[in-house]
C-alpha cells in the first residue's frame, strides 16, 4: 500500500510528500517493539542515504539527475537535510540506547559514517556508542568495536584520542584476544587517518 502511494504521488510530481512520508514510515519502524521492524527501518534509511549520496553533488551544491532503474530516486531530500533529520529525530539514540542489538549496530555504519564525515559525531555520541562496547553481550561488544574500527579512518583527531582514552581506561584483566585485535586495527586506521590529514 505504501509503495503504491509512493508511485501515485511520484506520478503527480509530489516528490516532497513522497520522501517526507518515507521518513515518517522509517521513524515508525525504528520505534516499533519488534527488532525485525527496527532493522527494516534502518535498512530503509540506509537506502535513502545511499540514494542521496548518488543524487547529490555536494561540491556543486545542487541535485543531479541520477535514477536507478525500477526504483524511485530522491528529488527533495538533500544530504544536509538527511544529516539534520538524523540528528533532530535522535536516530543514534534509538540505535545505541533504545534498540541495542548487534544487527542494528552492524547496519548503522552508513548513517554513523555520514555524521562522522560531516563532523557531527561529537563526543556525546561517541560516548553513547562506546557504552555498547562495555558491560554488554559479547555480540554487541564485537559489533560496536567493529563499527568504531571502521569509523577510525574518518574520525577527527579529538575523536580518535577520545577512543584511545576509553581503551586505556579498560582494566588489563579485561583484555582478551578480540580487544587486542581491535586495538591493533584501530591504531592502524588512526595512523592512516593521520597520515592522510598530513598530506
């Protein structure tokens, strides 16, 4: 029914309404009690993020025609709008506080990395994410550390140091093989990040 409505409104060139409805639908899915609905909502949000990335040329600051066959492209949502929407609707809080689940964390990378690249992932958000790496189920800890390691190549210097400080606070007795591997990979990614910034 929702897809039918989208197609109908698109034919009327009412793209703003279509895309606003999509975001409302995503928010409702993310707020559902069932984890499968939450995952579906995050996957739909990731699709919009990917389309916005394709359709929005930030250097020229304008929308460009980039359609995928058999799918509706974004015409109204811009990259900056999506960043603001994610922050204003507390999507990170939903993922990392209200809906803690390893599959949600694994699927969060496109959205979290978008915020990192826009320098919107402040230390408050990093703290929220990091909290899932401590005193949580093993799968949740692993998913969180894997996410942070992937983000390391884009984090600013303050955020990189913040994570190193958090790792340093972990008691030596809590170190295991996975945590040591994380520290090695994170350090490598941080060095790569720093080297890139020095160029």
